[in-house]
C-alpha cells in the first residue's frame, strides 16, 4: 500500500511507530540542519522532518521538492518539541528515513491553504486545485453526511428510492427549460427536468406510497448565491396523507439532520405561520424569525394629515431599529438611496428618531409630537430606537421592500447569526396569482397543487374575486430566511385537475397534449397524495454557515451559467448540428 495512515490520523499515542504516508507537499521550511515539510491529504496535515545529516540522498530529494509535489515517505512517529495546538496532529511529527517523489507539480496559480490568495475567478478555473483546500473538503464532507442521514431517515420511515428520467417533456408554467435535441426524432426535443413532479405523482398512482430521491434538477434562470442551473433536491412523495402527515414526517427528517449532522436538538414543534402573517409581519414568505423588528402597519394612523405621500398610499408600514436613534442623517440618507435601488424599488424612506430630546421625524410639520410618538409605539419602538417607514400604492410590493430593509438592518446589526437556526413552516399560500399584463391567472406553485378543501366552491366560481381568495393546500419549509423546501397536497380528482387547467387558460387540447399522460393515469384510480422537495444544496450551505451554495457543489457554474474550468457551454461543430437537424440563428453583437 502507498500509506499505512492518513495525514490526519497520527497522535501522540502513535509515538515510536514506523509509518508510511502519502500526500501533497503544502509547505517546506528550512531551519538550520533540518527541513520541515507539511504533508497534506483530505484528512489533515502531518509535519515531516528531514535531518540533513542522516542521508545525502534523502536530503537531495527533500531539496528538490516544490509545493503540491506528490510524495510517499516512510519514517517514525516522534513527539514534537514545539507543539501546534491548531491541528489534530500537532503533538507529533514523522522523522523521515525514506522518501519517494510520486509526481512533480508546477507551481499552482494560488496558495492551496484555508486562507488562499486566489480570487474567485482563478479558483473556478482551477476548481480541481481549489477542491484540495480544507474549507471545500469540509463542505463536501458535510454534503455527504447530510445525504447519508437523509437516506437513512427516509429508508427507516419506509420510503424507497426510485430514479426518474432525466430526458422528459418540456414543463409549461415554470422557469425556462434546458432542451436537448433528439437525433432519432428530427425536429423534436427533450427537456431536462425542473423537478420530477409528474413522475412522482405517477409513482403514487402506481402504488409506491412512499417515494424519495436525491435528484438533479435543471432550470434555465438568472443565477444568484443560492441558485445554480443544475441543483439537487431531496424529492419526496406520500400517498393517503393530509397536510399534517407531511409536516410531521418531514419535520422529523429535519430534526434528525440537525441532531445527527450538527448535534442540535429541537424538542419543540417547529413554529408555523400563515402566508398572510408572514407578509404582514416580515414582508416575506421566507421569514427570518431569528430576530424581531417586525413590520407594523400604520396606514390608518397616518391618513388625513395633508401629507400626500401618506394620503395617496394604500399601505404604510414601519420597523423599529433597536438603538437606531444614533443613526446620523447621512446614514439615513444612505439607507434611503439603498432602498431606491431597482432590486427593491421603493420610492423613498421616512423615519422617526426617539432620542433624549423627544421624537423627531422627517414629517414633523404634518403631525404633533403625541401623534409621532403613537406611530413609533405602534411600530414597537422605545426610547433610543429609530423607526423606518415606507409607503406605497401596492400593499404586497411595499411590504416586500420593507421586509428587504428589515433583513438588511438585521445584517448590519449582526442579528442574523450563522450558528443560530430558526426553522419555520409557512402555509396557506394563495393558489393563484393574477397577472395584469397577460390578463390571466398563473399557479402560485404548480398546476398540480390542490386547493384547500374548504375553498373548492370558490375555485369553481367564475368570479375573479372569488378565485383570488382560494388558498392552496401547500406549505414551505423555511430556515433562517431561506426557503429550503416546498410542497403541497396534490390534486388527485380529475374534475379538479381539469378545472385547474381551465383556470390557467389551457384549452382541453393543450391540457391533453402537455399533461395527457397524467390525466389518463388519474382515470385508473389515483390515491390522495402529497409531497415536498427540499433544496439539498441550500440545506448543506446553511448547515455549513454559508449563504452561497457553490462551495457545497463539487463543480459549480458561475453567475453567467458557465463552467470556466471546462469552458462550457461551447459550440458544437457543423457535423453535429446537421446530425441533430438544428441550426443556430444567433448573430454576435457588433462591437
């Protein structure tokens, strides 16, 4: 064997043992007549010692080494005179008596250490080198641990893992699909699955009442820290269940992951919140409940004071920033410009400062001191706090903007601690969303989400105002302000499914063409069923204390959807294009 131990394994109790190690040279230091070599593998680092006086050949080999050389050594474990308490092997070193260079290496483009000098772009280009670094190795080890624990829990609960196709039909009503031309079927295309939604429902029809899969999904959408064009879900479905069964089962899975991966115990039931409360109090259906600063509506309190911004608004709300009375006018102006950015879209920001000299606001001339204090109290402010206020024509948009500001203030005040975890269930979402531009309804989740049973009468109404009041039998799992999982009780009644297609504007022919296979399957006896899909990459990144999922994916894409290591996507040659019966019409822009 090339090694008897790993580079993270040896301890003081191993003193006197003859060992063989293999790995990469991380660092070489020359001190007097001794050479010290840090040897690294994915398990850790062991310090090696070469006594220059022992062997000329050994000394020459040591002199020839460079960073990232792959070597094998044989030697004896001894106690270190100068111990390093920062690493597990810091009490020992290995005195080398034999050394062999297995492979030389050119100097890497950045230092392969926890705190590297490499920028994001260069590390992405040499991802295989970046993966040698400790933080990424620990991230992928955590990913493995989460996957194994999820599989163990679900298997113990009677779920079976079933693989579903990667080449399928295009999915309407979702994000853009990645499509794959079919050589054997000219002019026709597969799509890569955005999720295995229809397949897992068909498995329920087939009688596999507890299914799961850790599965790749694909969406052609704009990217950000927690999005990748290809990502992984823990995809699950159950038959003969109601919403409570789903929440109880998968809360159990989440608690198991917290306990067995992070050592965190959650004895109480996770908090639950309606979509309406999430928007009213947090301005987001992905509520971060680790800190307060809840939104307070003050619309009725500020009307009729001849202040046009308030009088013309349909929603006015505020948040109380603890200790924020010390904010200077310059800081408030900076926040005002921050909320005006297109990503947030607020028109401006008003404030009340509760200081030792009383209440001061940006709208003093329209309100008395008592009225301003009452507004501040409604927002939960006490002496020393700053109240930040937004007003707008659209309630939901203004709440979202105020919710985004709340998160920003939580970041600035250090309230969003990475080592604190606040899981939350959000439910009772609207089933449908009306789009003014296209003058039609869209599914808030997907076309197979069931209305709540008590809303079926409104669902079958032809009145727009009734349809807007229909709630979905759906639920999201939220962790620290990030949506980790989402699911629903599915439609299993063909009449209800047909009505959903009708509400979404599908003709009978369209519905049959796009979803005929599942419509027909339901005719053969579909059980009541529901499920959930967890964002596996997001779970891993939050468990690791990071917002970005990239370090928890071995070979991720950048924000442009490119793999700069492979330099893909790329062109294919004309022969391949002809074989697939496709032609590019893209014309490069004129510079």
